[in-house]
């Protein structure tokens, strides 16, 4: 039965939807059963981890760590929307809710577009499994599930603080709301261009649009998204400087893990060294190569 479910795209979608519906119920239940006196940010973290553990269990059941993939984009929307509904409307809280929702819907739609079925796993997880062997269960739980959850939690926390504290809105903060929306648009364009390229793969490396001058413009959008949210919150609640910690962690994740792994995979292709030398890592701006 499991094999039949995993082979069907529709059944796989239904299974993922059920898992996330139940994971959300687990998170909400844990949050409300924790002591009322506990600081809400700690309660949110514990509930978030509980939902992650639940999701991890099904990644083991289906033998596919990519069950976790939508968590990255679904979790922030649910958290922001839940707190916004709970505490009520504010102008300052509305803007991060909009930015996070637009970002999350786009990223989830991108995942859904590329999702084939539960037999397909992200190549990075497969490579980690091959490299770590018997240690993979621990790598799967901590590296693929728990640490990303903590990073995304830290990224979305500035939005939650603004939503719950309802600080007075100011025009300077709107600049960083705009930055987050522009970052989401950057990701949308980059991912669309990549999908078009993958249909025919006319060359070993994509060299059109944003990808003409940058190897990872989609990652740039992800990094800028959370810096926009973090600085937006900082502009409104200036004594909470630690709200920028999530953007820092997210940036480090891409610079030390995601980008090196992607570049290492690409390095197997002929001409990668020349491609890397002539193409910036993140900024889609032409790289000037000095003649030796």
C-alpha cells in the first residue's frame, strides 16, 4: 500500500497534506497546553519543534526526508496568521504578514510544481545519506529537520514580535517591507527561469536572465527576504536587536551549506571552473574579469 501511495503523485500530495494538517494540530495543541506563564516565544519554539518531530516521524515512515520540504514555507505563514488573528489588526503587523504570506505561497507553489511523488527525494538529502552512512538518522533529524526549523523560527520571530506588540508604524520600516517583497519577486523570476531552462537544458549551465551573471540568484532572494523582515522589525522595535539573529543564521546556512553543496555538484560538469570564474555567486551583476 505504501509503495502504491508513493508512486502516485495525487496520493503523495494527499499524504503530505494530511501530515502537515496533523503537524499543525500537534503544534497548536502543544502551544496551548504549555503553562500560561511561560514566555510566548519559548512556547512557540517548543510547539514548532513538536510539529517538526511529528513531520520527521513521517519522513522515516516514507523513507523520504523531503516530506519536510514544505515545512520551510508553510510554517511561517501559519505562525504569523495565527498570531495576527489572536491579537488583532495593526498596520505594523499587517505588512510582515503580507510579506511572509506572499513569500510562503510562492515557495510552496514552487515546491508543488517540482514535486513528483514520495519516491523523489531532494538530491542533497540523498547525498548526505551516502556520505554519512549509519549516522544518517541523526543527520536527518538534526541537520535536515531540527536545525532548519530553528533557523526559520528565528527568521519569522521578528514578524511575530511586530504582530504581537503592535508598535507604531513608520515610513522607514516600509522600505524593508518593500525589500522583502522585491526579494520574493527575485526568487519568483529566478525559479521561473530555471524551470524553463530545465525543460530543454540547452547548455551545461543556465546563462540567461538573472542567471547570466549569478550562480544562485534564487538564494539571494531568500537571504534578502529575511533581512527585510528582520530590519523591518528592528526599525519598529529598536531595543530588540537580537531579532536580526535569524537573518544572520539564514545567511550563514546558505553561505556555508547550501551554496557549497550546489557548487560542488555543478563542479562535476565540464567547464565549471571557467563558469565560476566569470559568474558571481549571488549578485546578478556582470563580473569584470581582469586580463592577466
